[in-house]
C-alpha cells in the first residue's frame, strides 16, 4: 500500500484549523469504502489490503482529531520533528510554573472539588495555547514558534493525565 | 471467490440471491443461532420447543456426545463428564481456573490451555465449544435448507486475544466459516439501534452467564461507533449461583460434598435464583449426601444481600468507561440491558440507580445478541439491500504492550483504539552479528508485566548479521477487525523480512487445530469427501475465471514474467482439477492465489484510490 498523507486521504486542507464535522464525515466516507467488513467474502489479498487502508484511515483520523497530534503531524510534514524527550529549550519561568502546577495536583489528591477546579483552569490554559499554535501554524507560518508552544503543551497534557489519574483513584 | 470485484464493496452481484449467513451467540449458559429471512431477523429453534441451546456437552465412553437439554438432565448424575460453562475455560490456563471448576471437573494442566479429563479422554475447551457450534450449524442448515456461507460469532467485548482466538478455532473445528467475531454489547446495540432508528450515545450493560461487558456507543447516521468498552471477563450469573449454592450448603450443615451432590446443589441454586426474579421468597430443595432433601427457605432480600458485592463489582468498569470517553452519566441517552443475568431485579435497580433512568429491556435479553449478530452476518455475506447502509466501528478492549527492561510494560496500542489498528516499533540489536531477538507482548492496563495478561512471545529470526546497534528492526503489531493480533518484522537497512515465530502464551497451536480438523475429516463419510472435492473444483473454476478477467481488464499492471508465472499456475490448477483429492486442488489454488497476490494488491489499491476520489467529489458540500 502506498501511503497517502492524512490530509489528502480525507480531502482536507493541510492546516491546523479544520472543520471537525467535515473531517468526521470524510473519515466515515473513507471507512465506508475500505473497512474490512466490506470485503469479508473477498480474497485474502483484498481483505489484507482493505485492512491496511482501514488501519491507515483510523490512524489518520486519530491523529487529525486531536489538536496536539494534529499540530505535531503538521510540523513533521514541514520537516520539524518535535522531540518530546528534549526540553532543554524550555524557559525557566515556564518550568517553574509547571512545578507549581504539579505540586498543586499532588496536594489536591483526594479532593474532588479542588481537582475539578484545577482541571477547569488547565482547560483555560490549553485553549490559549491552541489559539497560539493555530496562529503560528496557519496565519504567521512561524513554525519555530508553533514548535515551542507545542512542547509546552505536552507538559500540560501530562498534567491533564495526572489530574485524570487522581480522579480515577477517587472514583474507584 | 470473485477476484477483485470492488466497484461496489459489500453489495452482492445478484441482490435477489440471498446468501445464507447466521449469527451465533456462543454463551456461557445458553447458545443461540439467528438469521435474517425476508429482511427480518429471527432466532432459529434448536428443537421443537426451544430457541436456547444449553451450552452443556456430555461425553460418553465410546466418544459420542450429547449437547443441550439432554446433557443438562445428566449434570448431577454424571457431573465429571458433563461440561457446562466451558466458555470460562476458553483460552485459559490451569492457574486461571476458579476453585469451583476444579471441584466440578477433572482438570489437567497442559500447554496453552487447560484440558478436561472425561470418560472419552482429554478434551480441550475449544473442542467442547465446537460441539455446541456444530449443533447450531446443523440446526441452521436444516431449518434454512441450505449451506451456510458463514457465521458471525459473538464474544464478550472484554475477551482478550487468546479467548478470541480460541473461539475462532472452535468455529473452524465446527466447520463454520467465521465472517467476523463481533463483540456482544455491540451486537445488542445493532439490534436495538436498527430497531429504534436511534441516534445519540448509548450504554450497553451486558451481564451474561460468565462475563460482564459494558460498552458506550455513539449511533449517528448509519454508523455504530464504539467509543469505549470495559468489563470483567470472569463475572456473571454463574457467580451468583455459586454464592447461593455455597450459602445453601452452609445452611444444611452437610460439610464436604461429592461432585454430583455439589452439582445438584448448584443446579438448585440456579433454579432458586431464577424463581426469585418473580417471587419474594422460595423454598430450596437442597440434595444431601445421604439421599435426603433439606428444605431451606430463602427470600429475595437475603439473596440480594449475599450477592450485593457481585453487583457492585460491575460499577467500577462503568465508571472507567465513562472516564475514558470523558462523559458524564447525564450524557448517556439510554441504557440497554443484555444477558440473562440482568433479569435479577436487584441488578436492574442498581443500573437504574447508576444512570438515574430505567434501562431498555424491550428486546428479550437472551436473544438480542444473536439477533444483532444475524443482522451483521447478513450484511457481511453481501445481502445488503439498496439504501441499507451502515458501518460498524469497534474498539480493542485492552491495551497492548511490550515487556521492557525490569519487567515493565510499554503500552503501544491503548485500549479503546478503533480497530483495525497497527503500531510499528523500532528495535535494534545489542550484540555484533545478532540474528534473532525475542519480544514479549502483553495485554492489560497495569504497569508491571506480571500484572498483565501474557499474550505471546515473538521470536524474530533471520535478522541480517550487523554490528551491534546497526540493525534497525521495524516490528509492526496489527490488530485486525476481529480484535486479533498479528506481528510482522523487517530490518530497515537491508529490507530483509524477518521470520516471526509466534509462541502464544495461551491457546492451541496451529498444528493441534489442523490435527483435530484432519481427524474429523478422516472419520467423515464419503458424502463429505465428495462435497469437499466438488467445493474445491468450483472454487478453482471461479478463481481461474476471475484471474483471467482481471488480466484482460488490467493487464497493464502486470509485467511479462508475472504473467507467465500466473499462466503456468492456471494450467497446473486445471490439471489438478481432474484429480480426485480436494487437498491437491486446494494446494494448486493456494499457489495461483500466491502468484496473483502482488497483481491483486495493485488492482485493489488502484480501485480503492479511485473509489476514494469518486466519493470525495460526490460528498463535497455544494
């Protein structure tokens, strides 16, 4: 199977801001054509090729649906790989801020109301960052700026996971 | 099999000629078969009076078996040789068996899966399940007066890879062509969704005889999209029976019982449990070792108290699934109850209390899964009617991970990923000239290998010898639409395809299944042999016609040598067709398929590309 890039596969413009209902509809249209359920009584080769296309479509949709992975993918198409492990370029202000967040989440363990509050203000933070990434990628075409913001967003993402884990502990 | 008729995927060439396909609910307690006739789904009777076939198989000394009601009747008299709830043993090892199962049967530890020692010899859970499936297949063929093109077989959504593979193997042994393994709650959603023309987010609470599944689905414009699934593959109505049986035994102060008496008490416990769904109090007739009967009075409240913690165990998977999709209880449009165990009033009350609304029960909870499976089977078999167009997107229930240093798990495919899904991972060698490496795949959510379910060990061989760290081996883990894992590997710098040897931690080896199939065929009568021969001859003719047509249509996608090889293979296949062994024809068919594989792949890719471009133009907003 030759690989088609995720945007072309769904006939979407190659940019950060996407019409999500349109993306969803395009994904469904593609799956309606390639899903293995449509090829059950066909030959083994056809079934295998259908599975590869359906797998590719699922991966493409998963990547484009989530803003973080979508930005990352878009940047990699522009030749910039976001290395999550390397964070040497982080400003000390940002890192201190992150430490404070982390401590707040740890202190809030067992306190449902406080976790809820943290989750809400984190969501606010995420919204601002996404707006920034969107401007950098689609309007200013400042890929370096987008990559920088994206690295920060990965920290925020980790915080989100921590908050959700703390909530899971409360509920179980 | 038509090669490459892909202009209209899923549409049958002749819409009036329905191909017979069935849906099978292979349950812990009961099994059912259903089909779609004249556009309506219906369960098929397994005898004059019943739709439900009790999933019980009795073995006799001469190797004969009885399945269903007749076997149920013998449970207490011949408990060791009468296997019930075999689904709990599918794809499971000795160490997974609950104490109650050890008491009930003569279990033997063996490679890959536990064995049951019966008067007819050792049997695997796969073979026991195959006996149940065989009866369902025969009944379906009788009442539909025709051969089945295939079956959709349902499995608990929370079944792991080994349990799914074991189910598929059982179907093969029973002579069924498996169109798809379908998750039980998804099947129920199909039955409900198409019935109500529903839209929105639905939850399915499926408490069967031996398994609990909880799924959240989104239904919109002909797409069934499973968002999350969770559950407990060792929790079901059986556990309610066992707790009640233990309590009844305790009340009679009878101490240690023999196997048949224990089975008798268990059967009585089930009767009492079922009676308590209607009555507020029941008198249990508990058999004793000395032949007497002890009468024990039990009311509904006592039963609820005894089994309360089982009901509570279903709550945490529900919370987990909701969390996974970031939804609140109030986001759920409706809740559907599935499985015989949801008849218990306190289970219903618990579900209603959790969701703050009454659940749907209007389709018989015993039949709804088989009905949904039949609807899906009908579509998969190609009996799609004009305008009948829907798509099912399901997920993998458990995360797939790899063992890393220190017994830790690195997750590579998270749970609730839409299937089919694949993940490629790169590895390197750590010794000069290393040509092999091993990868241990596990399923589960925990961080330590020992807390997850071991899936398989993959040995990669044939890695080109290079200096340490120079080889880059790309290993692809693919989960298909049945939720089954396969692995392939390639060394990137040389492009050499590595040989992957799979050692499943649980499950029967391919050779074992093949041997069982062969044994079945050797005992088969002449009719079956002639049928097999004829089938292969028809198959060969179809394949040759399809290949020849493809070569006319798309000859430009072939190079001269490929064309030559294909033509040679066609001649060879024609030669074997005159012979009298179906295996020789099958081998020649496989050769021709192999020779046309690259060609078929190219055509298929082209066709899909065209289909995608075509659909895009049609769907662009005006």
